[in-house]
C-alpha cells in the first residue's frame, strides 16, 4: 500500500527504478517489482508505456488516506479480487490452502507458478486479517477482526466489510466456481448482487433493479458467446427471446426470463400503463428477485455448457 500511496501522489508516471528509490531499506529491485505487480492486480496501479501510475478509480482515496486507512483500503480491494474470493470459497469448504489455490489458478487460468499463487493469496488474506492460517494442516479459515483500528467509523466500515465478504461467498456458493469464473471473464462483477442482498430490507426496489441488471448483463454476454445478435436487444425479455429463437436456451428458461424481466420493468419503467400508478416493491419481492437471479444464471449457463436441465 505504500507503493500505491507513492504512485497516487506522483504527478507523472514512475519507472520501477524511481519507485524503488523511494524505499532505501529494500534489499533488491525485485521487492519493488513484486509490490508493483500486486498493486496492478488489485486495481491500485496501472502500467503504461511511460511507467506506473495510480489507478484513476482509487487515486483520490489512496492519496487522502492515513497509514491506518491504507490497511482498510487494502481489505476492500482484496475482497473484490476474484481469485481471492474463489480461493477462500474453496478454503471455507475444507480444502487446504494449496488445493484451494490450485483450483483457483486452474479455473481462472492464472499465470505464475502454483507456489507463488498460493503464497500470494494466503499472505494477502492473513495480512488483511481476513484469514487465519494453520501451517501444520495447511488450513485456511475465514475471519474478519476489528481490533486493529478502533475509530468508530472504521469499526462500522469493517463490520460492513465482514457482511459483504460473507454475502459474496454465499453468492459464489450459489453460482458455483465455474459460473463465477465465467462471469469474471466477462467482467460481470458480484457487486450488484451483493449490494442487493445487503440492502433489500432498506431499499427493495434498488435490490431488484441491481440483481436483474446482473441477469441482463449475463444474457447479453451469453448471446455474444453463442453468436446470437443481441446488440439491439432491449432488456431481459428481448434477450431471452433472441436466445430461445436460436435454440440456445429452453422454453422454461425463456419463461423464467419473462418473469424476471417483468420485475425489472416494474422497477425501471413506471408507471404501469393500465393504471397510471407505480409498483411497490416489497422486502420479500426484493429478496426473492435477488435470490432468483443467480439460480437462473447458473441454470442457463449449465444448459449452454453441458445441456443440463437444472434449477
């Protein structure tokens, strides 16, 4: 995070040698190179033709953060890093650290040797206080602690992060590692679904909107993959029509899409034409919609890849 702080404050791109010169106590340039690689993987930095720069989407927060707050920012970043999420999902199911890393490396087709991948994911998790590691058993255990930072606003933030991590692991479990990896390759993040599960009580309309948007994004990418013309398709209902018309999904999938598409329209296209009134989305409606989306995505994905009929 100190590397990210330097890059965020630099007005110009920095070479790795220039970054290394900011740390007189580091033994070799390799330490700095490894640190820059981590920053790039976590979206804290970018490598350009002129050198390394702080990422636009994190520069402001990193620049303003105190040293303790940098630790919290690292936690936030690693919790949104797909390889780490998949790694701890396997670990939470009883796989060793090495086995979890091997499965993550294979499913997400990560570069680098297995020992480096395993060591990096494990050490990042331990440093971020999201994991406990039992070396004798090669066992990882998910945890979140709040003792390190005692300021009240940081305490609340870490509580929220603990809930977010649990929600994302729950979603990965619903989707399965294969579907999660597919979504990651299509740059479809879990953020909308996790936000929906975290806010369906306070804002059920937003929860239903965000979850069905994830379904719409999935259907669009699936259509592109199978060669269906989706560029002019408008919304979930038209997307499932295109996919069913090309026999890429089943009739029941299409009907599921009609239901979830109607909910999306309830949230985004009101008032209702027949009554002139808007729909009220209840907590139960927001929750059931959000839970239905990952199940529907998995069902369509399994039919696409394996011709399985599962819901």
